[in-house]
């Protein structure tokens, strides 16, 4: 069942797909609500600055307030939500400072992961991994042709993750995925606004070629160039969506 939720007199459609919730219980339910809310915040279905209310969520989702509180607590700890005394809970605005800090960490770690993937490629990568990456590029091209931004963005994330999985370093993956979360709100907005999906796909193909060739230096250079586009895009996004940003 798809739950439609109203925040601030505005309907947010397809926010939660909770048909499986009756089979979940306790903490699992809170984690599921957390994941769905988090995805909706990153994809801007829930816009920066919007208020959400614990009682309304519990009533609309037909659950107790306990899993709602758990979901909100997790999102507050990640700074996606902020509790305003006597008012409620608000989706945090996009902090350019926090995005810049997260980008620095992400770029350093991800460049290292991509370099290692290039180094290990001939030794450890399986045929299935390369096939998977090629399939992801084809699916990205299909999503771009349909202007399906949500699918394109998901495939973009999966492409990067699949390459980093070659390293076998699960701790590295966890840290990078955590760092990417705040960056992803502005990245999603950039894809939505600028529609440069063909450029992203071309850069992904170049990255895959340099990794296949085991060229660690070129791989890192291409990745950092790929990630640097936000430097030019962020000022334009702030001009168009000033109400989304802070600092």
C-alpha cells in the first residue's frame, strides 16, 4: 500500500511503500520508517525546511509513536532533521559548509578506493562484476532517455558502490556511504536542474576504462574531475533555490 502524506498542506505522493509493515515489528519498523524518510529527504520529496510532526506521522502510517521516535532520533543524529522546541521537527536546510566538509572526506576516501580498485582489477575482479558495471551503464542510459531522474540517481550511486566493492573494504564503504548522504541532496537537485545525464554517463565510461587498464593515477584524476562539477553547479542552485540553503 502506498501511503500519501500531507506536510504543510502539500501532498507528498509515493513517500512510503509500507505494504510489508504488518510483518515487521518493534525496532525493524522504526528502521524501515527511518530509511524511507531518509530516502525522501535525499530525493527532495521532503523539501528542506518543511515541518513534520510525530503525531501526524504515527496516525497516517497507523503505527505507534515509538517507531516514529526511533526514526526521528536517527535522522536527527545524522542532521537531516532538527527539533525546534515548542514547534515540531523540521527537515534541515542544506548546509553548504557541511556539504563542503563531507565532499572533502568523500573525495579523499573514494579516490583511494578507486585507485585500489584499478590496482586489484586484474587480480580480483570477476567477470560478473564487469558485466554488472556494463549493465548499470546501459540502465543509466535508459533512465536518461526517459528523463527518469530518481532511477538515474540510484544507478549512479550503485555504479560507484560496485567499483568500491572491489576493494573488499566494508568499513571504507560504510564511511563513504555515510559521507555521501548530505552531498546527495544537492547532487540530486543538480541532476534535476541541469539534466547533464549524458555527460555523467560518458565520465562513468571513462572511469571504467581507466580502471580496466589498471591506471591508478588516471582513475583518481578522472574521479576527482567527475566529482568537481558541484563547484560550478552549487552557486547556480543557491540562486534558484535560496530557501533550500543555509550558511
